[in-house]
C-alpha cells in the first residue's frame, strides 16, 4: 500500500482539474449539490474526450496535435537532523530512511517525473555531528534520488571544509544564495541550480536567516550570512528567464519568513523551516503559490504535484506527508541502516512490517 497515499493525492489533482473546467457549482438552499456530481463528471469527461479527439487548428488552418501535460512529483525534506531510524519516543514511530525511501518510490509510480531535494539541516545538530554517520546518510539519500541540497546552520557549524569533505564525490550540489565568504563577500556555494524536468526547467535556490547563524558565527569566522532581502532579489531576477518554476529553501524563522517572502518576487514554492507545528497543506502567500512548513527530524515530507507543459509549469496540489505507520519501509534500506548502526533489527513496529 505504499503507493496508496500518492494515488489519493493524484486523484485530488484530477478532481481539481474537473473543478477548474466546471467552475463553481451554485448552492441550492436546503440541498447539497452532491447529486450533480455524477452528471457533471460524466459531462466533463465527455467534453474532455471531444477536445482530445480532434487536433487543434492554427491561424493558417493547419492541424496541430494537442500538447499533453507530463506529471511531476516534487518531493522536499528539511531539518532531517541525521535521523536514520523511526523515532522510538514519539507516539507514531515516525520517520527514518527506510520509510522515506519507500515513499519516494511510491511517488515514482504515480508520475512521469520525480524530483527529490532537501532544504537543509540534514546533518545531526550540535556535538552529535559525525562525518561517518552523515556520509552514510548522504549516500543513501543520493541513492534514493536526491538531486539538490540546501544548506542550514547545522550543516555548516563545523566549517566549510568539513562540509566540502562530506560532499566529496557527491554529484548533487549544495545551493545557497546568502552564505558568503567573510573575506571576499562572494557566495560560498552555487546561488542556484536549474534542473531540466521533462518539458520544464525548475530552479532551486536557498537562503539562511541571519539570526539562525548568529550562534555559530564565532566558531566559523570564515563564513558570514548576508541579508536575504539585500541578496535574493538579484538572484531571483537572474533565475527568472532561465526557469519555468522557482523553488526556494528558506531556513528562516516563520516570524521573519513571512515578511521576506512578501518582499521578494519570483518564488513559486517555498520550503520553510522553524515552525513549532507543521501545516499539512501548503499555504499561498501573496505571489508565492505554495509555502510548505515542516520539520521534526525527517518525520515530515513535502509533496507538490506539477503538471508540466513545454515552458510552463502548473501547480495542482500539495501536502505534507507524515512518515508514519501508513507508509511501508524499504526492506533493503532498512537492512543497510541497522547494519551501519551495528544494531539488531527489532523486526518492525506494531502495525508496521518491512515490505
């Protein structure tokens, strides 16, 4: 059943398409217009079939084949904090690499393309940070299909050289627009990365909050964090003609993030951290179509459904998925995790068995 959740969300996409075509259904006092559903759906499907049956006609009368959309599942995580196995203290035993691997695979079964990214702070925080542990996690994430990584303060707290050593030989790039070299003022990482996904180009950039870095500034003097409002406008302006969709990794506290996003133009999706509680569905904020809030050590995964046409991306839905009992675990990833940890596999949690 690992693909059931993605299938349900894909069905919502279809229903949303129908609602767009039909427009709002007027309410009838004292009646629920559910009875109109089968008639409206049947009518809509018939009209869609008629439209699809005949080719479009250009101004000069030449027939032109209709352009079919390609579906994209965009998967984003953030603040994983190095957690490899499900939480053993929380009520639902959520999280862990094996479950996330199975979820990503289920999303591959329900779309033409899948893009997997991390918004930052995937390393364990504080003194728990361990190069061997983080390298194992990183290699597993790349094997799952992660293509771009944002940078958070926990990723940088042991210095730039340590982070570069961690990513040695890893093709997935690190992106951040406002993490700067203290001496030169130049960006330490690529300000953005653009991926070709079917017929569209998706750009990824990231910014770290100045306040989030203050605690570590003295320990890592070679790095400074610039004001996102001073740096991001030029980066986004450069990205605009190159991208059909822009995703920004925002390691900024929610209180400040709202003002930052309202002041910036050119962001379509924001993957945000630092909110006390997750929001299960993305919110629209001014020109930003989807703002995802999630955190909690890999227990949440953000999902956005995109319909891709040549040079145009349409956002059709999104959700924050809770990585708990309803999602199976990848048995092979689970075996490797417990082997790395040197622990005996407990054989699953109540109501959960590796697939």
